[in-house]
């Protein structure tokens, strides 16, 4: 699936349709793979690559491209503006990584919908569970009020991200408890980042149901075909695609410094 023509996200109807398509992609037994982008040209390259069905932004990568560290250091309006430019670069549905919501999760989702976003990751940062659940409910209420009832909130729990020094069984139990609470509060999917093994993924899918869990890809992650067999809805890659691109850039610089040049296999049409 590729991107063609001009973006039509300017009407509520198109937003609603894109949200419904993004939700369908998550609910389909085929694993949804999204390679995260950080600006207009990376979005266009990914969208125009055959097989791409949706676009996901990476907050870490966007912040880095603007000279900010990760962790909500980038001003929210700068983030939303960057995401809006990505939406304009493609006709595919776009889901945005919006960290923890920049102090106002529901308000930030309204701003994101305003620039054409139809899904989002929101971190819980292991806040008290009742507070995190209220945020999920408020986000879904905001999406409904904005005319996007199928908005794909990918409710993220940081149980594994923040639990590296704890008993893995306790961390997994926290992820299960939090994920189930977010689903009950209206989130269609739950994002559990971390280098998860097959047994942990199986436990999470069993707890949430098939096509409810989303994960992140790292070197050493469970193979894509196995994730599909286990019932995972989606895999994304966070800042890894930007790191791949920057690694290629650094290798070019190193090669030039050694007296070399541009690799002849470089694709000249991508810009």
C-alpha cells in the first residue's frame, strides 16, 4: 500500500475513515508493521515503500531532529507542528508518539487530531493506576468529541521500561494489570515496550486478547512471523529507524574521510 495524491485529512469524514482503517489494521490477524518517521521526507520515503499501510511518528526522533533530548523537553506545539507536517506528507493514516501528553493528555490529543492524527501512543510513566486510567478515559472522550470515535489510542505502560531492577514476574504482572485496566477504560490497544521474550508476549496476549498488544522491535526481538502467530497486533521501531539513517550518514562521512565517495547503490530518487 503506497501513498499517492494529496492529503485529504482536512475533513472530519476523512479523519473518521482513516481512524477506522487504522483500527482495522490493528484488528486484522496480519501483524501491522510500522517503521517510525520523524519528518516529512522520512514519512514520504516510508509511505511510498510498497507494503506500508500506516505511518507512525517517533517522539524521540522528532525531538532529536529539533535539537531536544527525549522526555517532553520539546515544546508541545513544536511537536504537534512536526507531526502535522508528517500528516501532510502522506495520505496514509498517521499515529503519533506523544510521550505522556505534555501535562495535558486529552488536550494534546485534541491538538493532534486537529492536524490530522488518528492514533497515538501515550505513556503512563507508571503513574498511580487510577490516574493513568482517568487519562485513558479522558483521551477517548476527547477523540469522540472531536468526531473520531475509532481513534487508536495505543495506551503505553512503562512497566518494563522502568522495572529493569525488579523481579521480572512482578514487572509482567504490573504490565498485565495496567494493560487490562486501559482496555477497560476504552483504549483499543496496549503498548508494552521492552525487549520481551516469547513467554512474556504470550502472557500479555492471553491477558489482553488477540490483536490488542503492540510491541517495539530491537535487535534480538522475537521474529515477526512468530509475533503474528502469537496474536500481536503491531510492532513499531521507535527511534531505531532514525539511528539506522544516521549510522548510514556517519558511514558515508567515514568513507569520504578515507578517500572514498557515495556508494553507487544509493537511491537517487528518494527526495
